[in-house]
């Protein structure tokens, strides 16, 4: 769990709870609740902790230790922080929507053998960015960063930990063609009243019908052909506005039709 990872990272770096709490501008007892899994992190707190531990935001949320590369780590983290300041927060109501959309995806295709965590990342990305291209509105409005395997929603880890804690989903460690796979299965029905209108549900269904049978390798390769991913800096934020420069490979909007 992320809380355990934070505790281990703090001890490994010989930081006291008092020091970390002071950096987060919270009390030590409040910080202790984070390490005990009794309090959720906010996105700004997660970004600050990643910085303190010398990790990228994506590595921190995926509970991975950073790798030193050619002594460029400090420069790399500065670039990541600057990129993430563009769109680091989404409203609380959208986090609730994120949760219900995720539950809907899992209820529809979560049991398929190809659908692990990486596939879910890409489906959420195309649901968000395709909707923005078609309607010039945000559906979830999550923040996606560019990593080696394609777009990754940074809010995913915090939302999923909260859902696991509330027993809304379960996590299953599996294998797909002998590769490790992390799956999530729903424990309740999604609340579709969180969607704004039937258009949003229709759009999600369309993306799942079009991409839901693809495996992680196929979806990662497809996302690498998408302009938002291509033009983003490594570990930087993918910009929604760049969907209007998509090529025919990934564009989902008929620009010949009147608005």
C-alpha cells in the first residue's frame, strides 16, 4: 500500500515524522495517520512527498524507487514538477466521477483476461481525451503524464486505494501470457447518476467497444501514435488542447460536420 511505501521511504532516507510533517505543513499526528493508512493524501501532498523522497510523481504513486541516470536526477525532477503544475488538481466531484467511471469499466470488461491495470490506464485516457476532442468538454478531466508505456492518470493510485479501503473493489495479482498483471474487480454497481448525461455513457461504451479487447502492448503502442503523448515531455503532463492536432490515426472527430 502507498502508506507503507511512504513509511519505508521515510525510514530509508532517515527522515523523522516531525520533519516530513513540517514539510507538508501538517501536524505529526496527522502525518502518522497517513503512514497508518488512516488518512488519504491530497494531490499536492503526494507531489510534495515525491519531491522529498527524490521520486517522480508517477514512480511515487506506483510505489517504485527512482533510478539514478547520469547524475541528471535533480534536473529531471525539476522538469517533472514544472510540467505537473499545469494541471495537478481536479475537483473533488470529478474524483467521485472518476471512481464511478472506473467501476463502470470494471463492471463491463474488468473480468476479461487482457484487462489489467495498464489497459485501464489507457482506456481512461482515451475516454477523457476522445471526449474532449469530440465535444470540447471534459468528462473526468484527470491529469495524465507521459511515461514509457503511455499515458498514466496520476489520480488513479489515490482513488483506487480509497476504493480498496472502502471495499468497493478488490485487487487480484494475476498473469497474462506469463507476464505479471494487476487486476481490479468491482464489488458494487457504479452510480451512473454521477455522469452528466446519456452522451457521456454512450461515449464510454463506444471507447470500450472499440478498444476493450486490446491488450496492454497494443494499447500502449496505439497511445504512442497520439499527438498529446508525442508532443509531451518525458514524465510531463499531456495537454487536452493538443487533441485538436491529432492525425487520422487517432482522431475521433469528423471535422467536416457542422458543430
